[in-house]
């Protein structure tokens, strides 16, 4: 398996080490999984849990539009 060397600042390294510790995995595995997720274009596993987590009155369904105001279209 190929290897990669990275130059990181201390703050970033501490965050990676903390993330690896929380996930009970090695730093290498933690970074590998994070990079795979980043490049996969998929949402994180816990993304679905965010539904409904924002309590803000401005997040509401819009009023239905009046279809009588639509432009007339030619039938095909």
C-alpha cells in the first residue's frame, strides 16, 4: 500500500490525533477514512440525523403559488 508524508501545523495534528482517539483508531486509518469520505462526494453517515435540528421560524415551507398566474403555453 502506498505511503504519504504530510507537513501539518501542531493545531491540525492535535485535531487529527483527537479524532483518531475518539474513533478508537490509528491516525493513519482516521486520515485515510476522512480522505475517502471527502473524495466520495457522499454525505457523512450522521447527515440524516440533522433533519429538523434547526429551530428557526424563518425555515418554513413557502405558501403555495397561484397557478392562475402562470404563462399560457402552447399544447404539444
